[in-house]
């Protein structure tokens, strides 16, 4: 039976988050510069986004650039920013056709002007789309997000913080917590991604490198997720 048919459409994760890792290793294996790996990763982004839209997943959060990624060589950072802008420009029609709403989490004001303008422009133009929310984590760090939320609460003189109040100050305030977090290329860490939100998230680690990640790998992850019993600390 094809993998797609093994998926129970009545038990889909509402929110899928992905750490897209392994672009550099993919390029190295082919003796290519790292940037070629990022470029190849765009195809995986496109296929993953389309598949999630087709499955009617509510939110897909992709870790595209972390607050730590600035420490990479300037040429790589510049290439990633250029790729982001290019992806957004090329993808706009596709987003509209698939009723996808673009959103971003992270310190967006800290991005260079060209990708930032493109991003904010498309977020505005897709604002009323009703399908999948494509949520790009850009200049994002989980600890920074938590500190940002605390600072916001202090400013608003919140005296007693409960989980519901705290959530309102996070970048993801409008979204459910991720049900499934996928990490490609085998590493077993969260790398400062959605630290608060992933408290009860099911983790799925695959050895597949991000540029090789395709719809069938996503189906595999969802199918694995559907076999798990989520207890949220209960019995
Ligand atoms: C991690 O691989 C990947 C990144 C830091 C960037 C991810 C970016 C893309 C897939 C392309 C742009 C994205 C969008 C949404 C337009 P790595 O370089 O750390 O790989 P390695 O661990 O093998 O070195």
C-alpha cells in the first residue's frame, strides 16, 4: 500500500515543525560548496509545503535561520538571505494558488532589508488566505523568544503569569503547539527551536538529509506519529 494511504486523515497533526538539517553534509558528499546544499533544500521546502497544504495541516513551521546562524561565514549568511528572498519571490503565486498564509516568527526586524521587505509584503498579501499557515522561523531562537515574552509581560505589568498568559506573549500565540517535530540528518537535539512550545511534542528524527527529504518522508513521519500514544504526563 502506498505510504500516503496508510495515513489516517482523521488523526493528522495540527501543527508540524521541522528542523531542516543536513544541507552542508549533502553538499560535502558531492564535493560542492555548502550553498549548493541550501539551494537544493529549496526543492524539499516546496514539496513539504505543498504536501502539508494538500493534507490540510493547519500550521507548518520551518526552522530556516536561527539566531546562532549569524556566526556562519558571511558568504554563507548572505547566500541564505538571498535564497530566502528568491524563494519568496518565486513562491508567491504558488502560495496564493494553494490558499497558504505566510507568517514569520523570530526577530524579523533584524533581517537584512531586501528579504525582510519581501517577507512582510507577502505576509500582508496572503493575510486573508484560509489554508495552511507557512510559518518561517527566521532570526529565531527559543531562549530569545522566552526572554522577549518575559520582557513583554514586565512592560505590561503582568503580576501573575500562568501558561495561558505566557503563551500570548510568544511569537506563536495564535497557533497550537506543534504535535510533531521532525529533524532531518540524524542529530538528536532541539537546537533552541520552539523550546516552550515543544514540551509535549512528538519527536521524529530521520537520517535523511534535508535536500533529499520528499513527500514520502513526510508521510513516513506522520504515519510514525499516528502510531504513538500521547499521554501528556498522564497514564
Ligand atoms: C541546516 O543545514 C540548514 C540551514 C541552517 C538553513 C535551512 C535553509 C534552507 C533549507 C533554504 C532556505 C529556506 C527557505 C525557507 C527559503 P546545515 O547547513 O547546518 O547542514 P549541516 O549540518 O550538514 O552542515
